[in-house]
C-alpha cells in the first residue's frame, strides 16, 4: 500500500473479458425476449396512467425511456464488443473505488504510524524510496540485501552494532 502502491491505470490496462463473462452479463436477467417483456410490463401501467391523466409529456418521456432500455437490451444481444465495453466500464469504476479506498488507508496508516520511517535503495538501479519523515538519525534497524551483505543496527546516537550476514 505504501511501498508498492496500487496502480489503477496498470490494473485497467490488464483487464480481460472472457466470452463466458459476456454471455453471463447478457443473460443475467433472462433471455432477450424475457428481458424485453419485463421492461414492457414495467412501463405499461405507468404509460397508461400518464395517458389517463392526459399528461402527454410524461407519456412521451416514459415511452422514450422504455424504448432506450429495449434498444440497450437488443444491442447487448447483437454485439460482444458492446457488452465487453460495459463490463470493462463497470470494472474500471470498481478499480477507481478500490484505488480511492487504498489511498485513504495509506493516508490513515501514515498518519497513525507517523513515527514509522523507512528508506529502501534498489541495489540494481540505485533508486531510493523513503518515507516523508525519514531522518538517518532515527534508524533503529537496517538490513541490506544484494551486493551489500552487512547490516547496521542503530540504537541511539552513540551505539552502533554492525551485523555481518
């Protein structure tokens, strides 16, 4: 979370959607016929009510809304790419929510454990990753891996222990 933060863009780039997932998405609420009949029945009473009240604006709005849902269902059954894009979009939203949650947890962790510091150096690249509050004089334990095999344990300003591996 802190040292290896979640990369939402990398996660989004690695998304895959299988044919089985497309079929499951398509048929989650039944066959195309069943879904269209369900939409029509959901709107028939509301459209009839608007018509009985002589509310032409509401009737037109309900008909347009119903027809849009039917068109969406029809497109779901016509195009794998259309369904795949909807699945990807849903997953990308989930990734964004997860990334936001992780960022909140990271801030909470760094705030709650502000006394915890770290400094890591990649021995191959020389890249250094340090906590914002890192100071060399606050080191209590140090461990090296790779090319350097000695570790230094720093207890206070006057006491060093060199540990050979």
